C-alpha cells in the first residue's frame, strides 16, 4: 500500500515537471524573433481579412454606431481602413475614435478634468474660435505648420544674452543641426511597447525621438537602440539625481521644455519657471560642451494648445500639451514622414504606463494633467496610415510639414 502511494506521488511529480517544462517552452516560443512576429502578425491580418468579408453585412452598422459606444471602452471604436468600398470589403479594426470626448473617460478621470478646469494653474484665457471647429486633415496640417512656431531659445533672447549665460546655449540653430530627415520615428514610453518586437523597424528610421528617461538597454528588441533626439521635461532635469551622471542622456540631441504662464514671453517665464532647471542645465553643458542641448521656446506649447482647444469638442485641460505631442510637432518640422509608435494604442493596450516600469494608471492613456485624449484625436485625424497599422503595430503615420502644399 505504501509502495503504491509512493508510485502515485512520483507520477504526480513527473506530470508537474513536464507541465512546467511545456509552459517554459511555450513562453520562449511566444517571445519569438522579430521575423517570427511579423509572420504571426501577417497570419493574423489574413484571418481578420477573412472575418471582415464574412461580417460585411454588419460592417456599416458597426461604423455608424462609432459615436454612441460604451464610455467604458476607453474611446476605442470600430472603423475600417481608408479606401474601403462596397465592392472591395475590408476588415474592421478596433482603434482610437477621433471623435472621443470626456464622456469616454471613467468617472475618476472626468472628475480630475473638472478639477483642472477649475484650478487653471497657468492662467489660461483662451479667446480664439471653437471649441468644435472642423478642419480637413490637409487644412489642419497647414494650420499647425503656420500657427505653431517650433523653435528654441536663442543666445540673443533676453536674459540669455547676458554674461551669466554666455557660451551655454548652442550656437547652431536646431534646424541646421537636426535634419532634414526623410523618415523619422517618435517612440512613446507606453507600456504597450513591451513585447511589441518593433525594435528593428524603429531603428530603420533616419532619426528617432525618445522621451525623458526612457531607456533602450534591455529593451532593444521592442524599442530599438537608436536615439537621435531626447525631449525631456524640466521636472526631470531639475529633480532627477541621475541626470548629470547617467550615460543615458549623453547620446544625441537634448531638448528640455518647461511650462510657462499662458503665452508668457521669455523674460516673464524666466522669472517664474515651473521648475527652475537652469542651474542643472548649465552644469550639464559644462560637463558635455560638445553635445547639443536646446531649450524649447516657452510660447510654443501654448500655440499648440490653442489649436487643440479650437478643434476639440469641448473645453480641454488648461495645462500644456504632453511631451509626446510636443515631440510629434518637433519631428513634423524636421522630417518628411513621421511614424509615431504607441501614441494611439494598439491591440496590446494596457494600463501599464511605461514599458520600463510597473506603474498602472489609465490616465497614462486617456489623460489627466495633459489634454492627452484630445491630442490623440488630433493624431488620429491626421493619420495617413491604415487602421491595421494602429491595431497591429500601434503606428500612426503623419506627413512632415516640408512636403505639404497649402
């Protein structure tokens, strides 16, 4: 009897070990290589195309209900790729709905939005047209190009023209130092980049923009290795102890931005910055005098905010746009084409905020402090790529300002 029980226990151990081995092999296969991932995505796309044909009868009804979706679906809606016709049916992909509004936010985020509207920290007093002004995608591109002056603080600007700042600001204009490039990538820090296998595709671009302290080491397979420009907020430059020491920041062109009071000029902003990053900026420049390090002109974020408010369906947060949206505008001025990764969420959408951290908050996708929801509406409206690129890759494709005809 004891011998039989021992045999049963031994058999259970063997089965448990085999099950563990199978799970480990499955996980390794799931990681796959870049090319295996592309093959899987291609197969998935073929299946979706077949499903699209089978469900064509209900396709138009799904699209027409776009604006009456359940708010708990985080403002994603079914919409087919561009160019679909009745004679050539295309599959539907659940992607960002460019008509999203605060109704699509969960109650907690709706309350935060109202609080920021009441707080109005930056003394916003918008008197322009809208909200709700409609522009075609082509007209909006021209409008952004003409209304938003993407430029950096220069050594001739007061008080940067004083002896205290002599030799600190780069001598070359950023438009001569950076670009012009043909094809550029803007890589968000979104948690959904994890396991994306997009690293090789991202590195295939002429220039790559990253944000704040987003690393590439240990994440090369998903986010690539190339960093041409790194856009940082002033909070990081001021408070991050590693900023002056970490080699992460020693690559490429650096740009720092700091929020000002609504449409303040440079002297007024300099007296009252959101974060007083100037001493750390000078320290970094002393340590790395050969590395280009620019300061974004403080009026630029509010020029972009004005356009966002004008075209949005309602009042947006009276706070500056996100680093992500600012980075997109910077690259649109320097590149012929800009591919933006995981700014519009893909099928991998998650509440994990950053691919390099384990911090969960739906505000990282939908917005809280920044008017992120309305920024995503704009990017979706301007997108020239197919919806399947958003769904499978998290990639939106925008034409650069140099190639548009207004």
